[in-house]
């Protein structure tokens, strides 16, 4: 490792770990949270992915728990957490099965984990434990954080990598392995998980994850791929669409919420993911051509967050009002609005 890269890692690590970790209660508008619950939370405590055949998954449960903390809603947090631990925490390694399908018997139709879902759940437990003084939630989060370290974090060639799942993505699992998903790097979560289960690996994930995302600039639009082989020189992974897709759309949220990255990175990503009409899109990385135009406010606010943090450009007025649409953009929208409400009034 060069001296320059070592210095970069040290600066990035120190910068991120100095982020205030406190959470202000009710940074989500009560009416917005009620609208979200009515659209996506059922009586059993599962978050319904309305854009994906009504399934539930560890990601959605983690997001739901996180949003409940931000809304200071302990009762619905408990409801979502109860479903999560009963229905998804059924593996023998402490991680959550990622997919729960109401049309399948058994309902867990894929027992593999999704590491971003595990991180979101553990982060929400850590925040809830702090906000409501709950040692039982801290203990549950600690167990998941430790399992993530044990099963999904690897060191290879001087880099610390976050594998997307415990199986299927490592060196020995596929010819182009290891493969990473850059949208799984939830930068604000890693310091919290380090409080639960201390390890230098969390800080290395912050530093190396940011270095990786800076370097994942593929095709004419200089955007990351959803799935990236890092076996040698990073490239879009085999067997996946070579695209800046629905996974990667949320990378800006994690960057700005985690105070990770630079104005140059924010500006490059905002330009790369945006169309001239103000919408954003998924893109074919080889040609740079738009695939799906994403006009929902929950998608468009991703580029607006980058523009605000890069150059203090206010978020457009029409993106400041929440309305439930589909699960995924609605979730991103509420998390973005919460971020602005907590500490970023310059974006308004």
C-alpha cells in the first residue's frame, strides 16, 4: 500500500468516526410516517415491498425499524422487530434470511442473507437502544453486528471488503469473486456497529468502501455498477446486468448521511445519474444510455441531496413534500427528508 493511500485511509477514517452519533427524536413528520405505515406496514409487522410482488425482506424490515426510530415510534418499532426476529432471524449464524414471500410455503423462500439488510437491522437496534434506553435491543444488535463481521467481512489484498451475503460472492464462490455491491456500504452504520461489537474492521470498511466507490466510475457516465468484481481491476461483475441500477440509486443517500465522500464525488455522481429534464435514471454502463427513467420524488431527491451537499443548492420545493408511492422510493424519500430535518437546514 502506498503512503498516499495509507494517509487517505487515515483521514477518511478519522473524518467519519468523528460524526455525531446522536439521533434527534421525531425527525420524520408524524403525518408522513402515518402515510408510510398505512401503505407498507401490515398488522403482523412486516414491511411490504409493493414494487416486488408484495414480498418482504431483511432490507425492508431494517428500513422500517430505522424509520420507526426516526419517528420516535416505539410501538411500531416493536411490531416490526417482532416480525423480523421471528420470521427472518432463522439462520444458525445470527444473520437474517433475506426473502419472505407470502405466496410461498414456507414463507422464507431464500435462506441466504443480504448483508445490507443485516446492517440496517443492527443499526436500527443500536439507535433504538440509545434512544429508548433498551439494553435488550443493544444486545440483539450486537449479535447481528458480530455475525456480519464473522460471515461477511473479509480482508483481501490489503483491502477490507463487505460481501453481499455469507455465501455466493467470495473468492471461492465464483470465478470473478470476490464481488461487492457498493450500495451495501451504509457509512453511518459502521461507527454504530463498532460501538456494539468493537473491531478495527468497521473503520477499515469506511475507508476502503469510500476508496472503492470513488474508483467505481464505469462507462461514459462514470457511475458505479450494482455488482462489481474486485478480483483484479474493478469491473462490472459477470452474470449481472452491467448497469447503474436500482441498487446504486441509494448510494448518494448513504454518502451524505454518513458524511462520506467529497464535493467532487457528489458532483460527478449527481451529473452522471441525472437527465436533462430533472429526473434520474438507471443506465447501461457500456453505452451510457438511460434504461428506466425514475421520476418519483424519492428517486429524484437522491441527486438533489448530492447537489445540496456539494454546492449548497437548495432541494427543489416539489421534493420537500412526502407522498407514499411504491415502497422503495418512498423509503428513500423519508430517509432523505429526515436527514435534512435533523441537521441540514441549508438544503431547504
